[in-house]
């Protein structure tokens, strides 16, 4: 009889048995929450496996184990402390209750709402991962951008709804008054966030007009780089120097934009400056051999090759060279340019010709440019 009497002993409004049951529920929740989380996730994945074959079970578990773990902890806390008379039932909690009781219960509500929102966000990440893997099968990367943009947009909406729930549940604030106030203060808010709204509208313009997509090489103003992300407010570009530049979306559509990745071919052109000791026969042979060699390159558009003796400067006989390389790889482009330039030096040497000496410096026949500006006469330096 001593044990039942001990269990019935009351302390701070609860029996010892109630305290022990509360502790047991807490310990069981802490010990089993990770196992139960994995089991629930495994069951959920197997139920929808046929529709989400693109994502493995390990990826699904990695996304949802921790959020579901925290959700189970919140439920364990509720079940454990619900055994006690403190805190009271949610419906019985009022402003007249002691502040420690209110503080504990509202803290639990905040934790529960945050945890539930985290689970929803991880489900959103899972859905986005499924659609991204499906979009990777497509040639265009436009679907990838839209999925990422939509995910960010829905994420903002979820946190907004969670904030409203917290205001209504935890702080007992009438959200209808808040929403009505948004209509009244909307105009002032729009003026205050004018620049942000412009960037948001610009982001929609980018998705509708599709001037560029993630992974493409672009030039905007003085900036040249590869697009890595298109967000609500800005676009992030990785430059050739590996720096990470963030450009407001409004600037991306207000400035002339050159999408270098959508070129069908890259142009190479330069002046080849030969000395006046080069005879017409040597020059004619050099033009023919160089034209044939460039046309034979696998990445070169044969019909685009143009090699002409087009000018006489005070110090050199000038040969204009132009051709297009069909590739989107910078390495392949540079390999072809190098092959052609090396052959030029060999051809000049075989013909017994020589490069012109201008301003006391030997010119090299390696200057090339892919810009649309005319080369500077009398120089082999590229015009950038």
C-alpha cells in the first residue's frame, strides 16, 4: 500500500503518478522520435514511389527526417504535459492564468507552428526536386528557372501564412484588422518598396521574354559572365574572374543585353601584317594555302572563311582573315584559333615570307577577336 499511497501523493497540484507518467512520455518521445520519423517517411515515400521515381528514398529521408523529428517532439511535449493540470487545456487557457503558464503554452504553440511550417517547406523542396529532375531531361533550361522561381515564391507565401497564424494564435491578434490595414497602407507600402517592386516585375519580364536562362553566358553593360541564379529581386552572374556579381533585375532588362551563348558561331578576325619583302607570288600562295587550311578545320564554317589581301599600310602588306567557329565551348574555340595561328606561322616560314616590323617590334599573327568592331589597321592586337 505504500507505493499506491506514494503515487497518489500530491505535489504542486499533481500526483507523483502524474509526474512519472509525464516523464515517461517525454523520455519515450525523445528516444523514439527519430525512429518513428524514419518509419513515417519510409511509409510516405513508398505510398508515392510510383509517381516520384526521379527522387531516391535517401534524398526524401534527408529532406524530411529532421522536420518530422521536431514535429514529433512537439507532439510528445503536448501529450506529456497534457497529463498534468499545468498547462491547462488549450481552450481553458485565458489571460487570467499565471504568466509562467501562458509563457510555456505560447512558446509551445510557436514551436509547433514553426515546426509544421518547416515540414511544409521541406515537402515543397521535395516537389521542386522532383520537377527539377524531370526538367533536366529537356533541352532547354527554362523550366529549371521557373521551378526555382515558383519555389521561392511559394516559400514566401508559406512564411507569410505562418506569420499570420502566429499573430492570431500566439499573440491573440485579430489578423482581419491587419489584413484590412494592408489595404489602407498598401499605397504607402508600394511607394516605400518602389524599387523592390520594379525588380519583381522585371523578374516576371525575364521569365516571359526569356532573354537568357540559367547557365548562359551574357554581357550586360561592362559585365560579362555566366548566369547562375535568377531570383525575385536580382540575377547572380559568375564572371570569368570567378567573382560573383549580383545585378538588380531592373538593370538586366533596362540595359542592352548580349546573350553570347545563343550565337550559332563565334567569329574570329584579325589583320595579318606581312613585310614588303613578301613577293606577290608568295602572298598569293599563302592566301590559297591558308584559306584551304582554315576551311578544313572541323569546327569552322567553310563558307564563312575570308582571307584577302585588302590593304597596304606604310609598313606592311595587310591580309584580312575572318572565319566562324561553330561551338559553344570556349576551350574548343581557343583550340581552333591556336591551330590556325600555328599554321599561319608555318605557312609564312615555308613561303620564305616575313611578318612586318612595325615600331621596332616583331608582329605576331595570333591576334584575334570575336567582337563585331573592325580591326585597327596596322596592328594585330584585338579590339575588345
